[in-house]
C-alpha cells in the first residue's frame, strides 16, 4: 500500500496544497512507486477521485487510494492494482475525517539510466500529468 511522506501532514496547516511521494504497488498502473503527487487538502471528493487518507488502523500511516463510493460510515476506497490489497476490502469504509485531500497532479522523477535523447524525450512526454477522475474505473471497481 502506498505510504506517503509525513511532510504531507505537516504542511497541511499552512497551505491548501501539499506534496507526497508514493511507495508501493497498490495504485499501479495509475501511480508508480516513486511518483510525486500534488494534493489539495479538504477538496470535495467524488467517486473516481484519487485521495490521500489516513490508514484506519494506523493513523500515522498515509495511503493513496481511489474513492469508489460513499457508504454509511465513510468512503469505500480501492487500489487500482487488484493484487496489492490494503484497501477497503481489508478494512472496510474509511471515515470522512480520515480523507485528507484529493490528488490533482503526478510527477515521475527521471531515472538514473535515462541519458539517451530518446529516453529523455519519452520521460519528458510522460513525467508530469494531471490525475483525472476515472468515472469508468469507479464503475469497474464497484463491481468487484
């Protein structure tokens, strides 16, 4: 499950936006290990949005998941990688108060071995992208 830097939580009080780094495979293919995220604290969350939240059993652990639907007691959240686990199928709904913010943008840092012009061009085309809501993914995930 993606663990996020605690700097995300510390910056929350000062600015409405924060940064986070993804570790783990639970949001593959949407997010990769090492991706940097820009999130907005307190943003309105809708089904299909990618959110940063506190883990229900370890509140000091921050995770990134897709908000699938509102249920009694909070949000049902799932990872985009069905084989990784660590989502609402394991711990149920997540209380609304545990959802810290909505992810708007992701940035992939350049890998150490990317030196050729072709590799740099490919990186430049895919490094920075907005993270859009996936309504179709939300419907697909809801069917699980």
